[in-house]
C-alpha cells in the first residue's frame, strides 16, 4: 500500500509541476501590441502587479514540487518507506505542502480578480475594459488561469496525501502518540 501511495504522490507532483510551469509560462510570455490612435501600446503581464506576483509564486511552487518529486523518486529507487521512520520529515512535508498550496491559491485569487477587472472595467475609477482592445491577450490569460486552477486541484489532492502520510503514523486511540510507543 505504501508503494502505491508513493507512486500516486509522485505522479500528482509531476502533474502539478507541469501545470504550474505551463501557467507561469503562459502568463509570462503573453503580450499583445495594438496601434491605438497615434501611438503603439503593448499589453504584458507586467501591467498588473498581481500577474507579476502570480508568475513568481507559480515558478517557486513548481520548484518546490520538483524537489518533492525528486524525494519521491529517491525513496522509490531505494525501496524504503516514505515517512514511516521519520515523523519529523512527515510534519515538514505536510506544512510545506500546506503553505505552497495556500500561497498559490492566494495569488491565483488575486490574478483572477485582476482578470475580471480587465474584462468588466470600473467606470467609477475610469478604468476601461482592457479585454475590448487586447482580446488575444485576455484569452491567453484565461487559458493560463484554467491551468492554474487545475494545478490547485492537484495540489489539494497532494496535501490530502501528505496529511494521510503524517496522521497514519499516530495511534487512533491516544491523540498524537506515535504508533509502537
């Protein structure tokens, strides 16, 4: 059973890594240039700070999942137990998975809010609808946000596996007492 959980965790981390990198690259490389009245204007991800932070966090989360995937591959190649002999490693993995998932969710929410603002505008602040002028830019951001949503769902499943790996080490009869003590 432990080997199956390790394979599932490794597969999910790989998928999370792929979708995180895809999301960050789609946002980072998205640009569109338009000739408006007498000047040329260019829309990039740097126009909204939420996208800049979103790209940074997505790349950082991808790096974290690459390290965790390496951990899974090393443990699988050695043939050892995942965290059965080291509850401290299980706690560390649990907390880091939680932190990465929640920070990614927060930046995803901010990027989604910025995207909605670009679609509908805000007349009271005299912000025009950005997507009326830069439609291809907005479609690509929408695709990137969809990939980001998929990565968040995968990371939520990973945190469930991480919490299972942690809490199966403890006895169900006595709270937070390691099994075998």
